[in-house]
C-alpha cells in the first residue's frame, strides 16, 4: 500500500512540476512581448521558477536514490516532503498564474 501511495505522490509531483513550468513559460513570454512588466509580477509569479527548479532537484535526486532502493515504510519522511513540495507547487501555480 505504501508503494502505491509513494508512486502516486511522485506522479502527482511530476504533473505539478510540468504545470508550474508551463506557467513560468507563459510569464516569460508575457514579459518578452511587453504585455507584462517585471515590477507588475507578484511574489508568487517571481517564485515559481526557482521553486520549480528545487522540485526538479528533488525529483532527480530521489529517483536516483530509488534506482538502488525500493520505497518502504522507512521512507515516510520523504513522502511527507513530497506532499509539502506538492502543496507549495499547487500554491505557486494557483496564485502565480497570469490573469486571462
């Protein structure tokens, strides 16, 4: 059961990471087209790219680690960390998106 929860959490984090990169790309394109000025960005819009980078590092190092070790009950702290990272990516994605 733990392994299913662990795998589902990683898939969710990966989906949120891809979504946050799409939002960061939209922000960068709006800045490049002159539709948005840097001083108009909110803290959530400025923070989405660095936070996505940290999520990518988490994904990379954890998957590298679990190539050798399979997830078990001993990895519950990492699962909680995944949920915290997913929560922040959801928050950045929700508050950092561009208005329509």
